[in-house]
């Protein structure tokens, strides 16, 4: 397929969109048509998205705006809209791929020899990278996004002041810190600059974008020197610089929103 036949619909601040963007740049498809939607203007439910992704589910981690995420969740929970959808939505000609992990795997499977090879061709290397990729995706989604960031966003201000919430969020943040310590150790044991060795892989696409969210929500990564060094190095990688969420460059989150500043 020619690059002009490809397209991506995405939203700024969405972790899944961030991953897809980085992978596209690594595979040298950075110049394809990209359509930036606004979550606050319900772009994720617009006709362009629904036409390609009419699955009736809502991207739960679409924005770092508590008000926007709370509104999305309320609509989803009460089934107020019949045709909701999520981004990123990618098309390669007539082939439409939704879900960030599916997009990453599709790109590598379809174009293994273009740009950066994100999955090794040898079985042992492939197994190592795909395991780290899935581990990062599953564990960091649950322990960082769901139990810390999303839990805090979806809890109203009055409830956040209650002792039960304070105990729960403290325990969740402690678990998140333990999970980051696991990745700290993995990096220390790596025989290269990346999580699985000397090459940048799919596992780095996933791990870095989660780390960027951790930093966005207040962590300095000061307790994790290997992760901090890794984050600083990859922050300068061309694919990551080109994919950086535009509104992140406009300023930091308000201090009260930095739920991970203790990590």
C-alpha cells in the first residue's frame, strides 16, 4: 500500500494514540494523513470515527482532562449514546484497524522490513519482546491507569476527601510504585539501552508511553534512576518527539491533578 492510502484518527493526550503515532514514525509512515480530533468537542463520536469504528465502546483513557473523562464514563455507563467509538483508528487502504495494540502488531506484521524492526525475527528474541510488550500493556494499564489515574479522575471531589478513598488510593499508588520497581530492575538487567536489549522494539513503544503518562501526572521518576535515564534518552528519540501530545507542550497539569507526584 502507498503511504497516501493510509490514515490515522487520533486525539492528543490519549496513551493509545501516542503508541500508534510512535509506531507509525518508527515504521517510516510518519507523513500519512492524520486527523486530530477534539475529545471535548466529542470528536471521538464524530461521523469520521464511527464510519470506521462503530463498535459501541468508549476510549476510557482518552484525555488527561478529569471533566472530559468523567463525562465519557457517565455516557458509557448509562448508555446515553448508541454509537460511541474510540481512537486511534487506523486505515491502510481499505483495511481498518482499531485498538492501539492491534495497530502496532499490524504495522510490524505487514511491514516488517520497513523502518525500525519492532519485533525480532528469531523465535527467542520474538518471545522476549512480545512477552515484555504484553506485560507492560497489561500491568501498567491496570496499576497506573485504572487504579491510580482513572480511579482518581472518576471520583468526585467530596468522595476524594473521605478516609476510605485516601486509604485505597494510597494502597494503589504503593502497588504502582512496586510495578515501576519491577521495570527498574528489568532495565538494570538489560544488556543494552532498551528494555529488551540493544534494539528499540515494540516493548519500548509501550513502556515509554506509559512512563510519559506517569511523568505527566507528577512523578519525577527520581526513585527509579534506570527508568529516569531511559525516559530521558527516549524522550529525544525522533519518533517520540514527533508524536508528543501537542497540549502536553503547552504546560503541566495543575498540581492537584498530579496524583503520581509521590512516586
